[in-house]
């Protein structure tokens, strides 16, 4: 039982936050949602985490993209943003209302 609980807790740590941009909002009409995910998450783990976080939905496809860090200026100081990984998840079934504000 503790192994199952650990696995579920790990799945909740995979999805960091949804990415809300103009492009990602247009993709919601096709059933595609964009999430920032853990750097070491696999496509299978991402699909399991989405299905667990949003019950009643089935994941058809997961595409992942590595987002490298880039230079950013704040006043006269230069710095770098953190690198990250995002996943574009195609959902089969009902849309996720929590993300699209409906």
C-alpha cells in the first residue's frame, strides 16, 4: 500500500502548472492542453498524472518540449531564466473547464 501511495504522490509532483498563452488557449478547441512538467518526467508518467488529476478524461497523445533558459535583463542587471519542460497533452472526451475558465 505504501508503494501505491508513493506512486500517486509522485504523479501529483509531475504537473507543475498549466501554461496559459494565446496559442495554448486556441489549441483547447482541438482538445490540446499545455502544462509545465517536471524535467525528468516521461510521457507515460505525464499521461497517468493528467488522467489522475482530471478523472473522466483519456489522454490520446503527449508531446514534450524542452524549454532552454534564456538571457533576461532586469534594469541594468543581466540574468537567466530557469530551463523547463512543457507537455502538450491531447485529451479525448470532455474539455477541462478549470483551465479554460468555463
